[in-house]
C-alpha cells in the first residue's frame, strides 16, 4: 500500500467519526449569449453560492484533531460548530468553510474552435499557516 493511500484511508477513517452534519445555503447562476451568429458565438456566465455547515452529532471517539506548539488544536470537530474548525486555548479561533464561492465564465466559439475561460474563488474563510 502506498503512503498516499495510507494517508487517505487514515483521513477517511478519522473523518467518519463525525456522524451528523447540517448543511444550509443558497446558490444562484446567470448566463447570457452576448453574440450568437453563424460564424461566432460568445456567452458569459456567473455563479455565487453561500453555504454553511455545522456538526449536529459527533461520536465520543472523534479525536482526529492534532496539537501543535502552544496548545493549538487544528481541525477539531465540535457539535454546533463548522466541520474542521480551528481551535486554540480560548476555543474556536477560525472557520475553514468559505462564506461564499463565486465564479465567472466565458465561452467563445468560432467554427470548430472553442475557447473557455473560467475564474472562480472562495471568500471569507480562515487559513492556518503552520510554516
């Protein structure tokens, strides 16, 4: 078994300890054909999503968080808080779940050629850099 497979299985086993998650959100998408004639087509689209989640139930053995210097515990699962929240000595200090996702897309077609452009992003979340 490769190291990657072992790590993946370990991560899957650890996460399966969380037994209840509530997801809520809203998503929207709009698109328009800017040009649509015989030789050339151009369309644009945009989407946005606002999603949240919280744990509704966690098994007694959910201890997959890890402790690093200074007593900081990363990616701990606690009922009522987001999945994989970041914790420190004073409780939850970060939420890794983005407040919003969004994207812009455009497609140009000319004859047998098509060019697609996509830009997307996630906004309003916390990142813990342990470097």
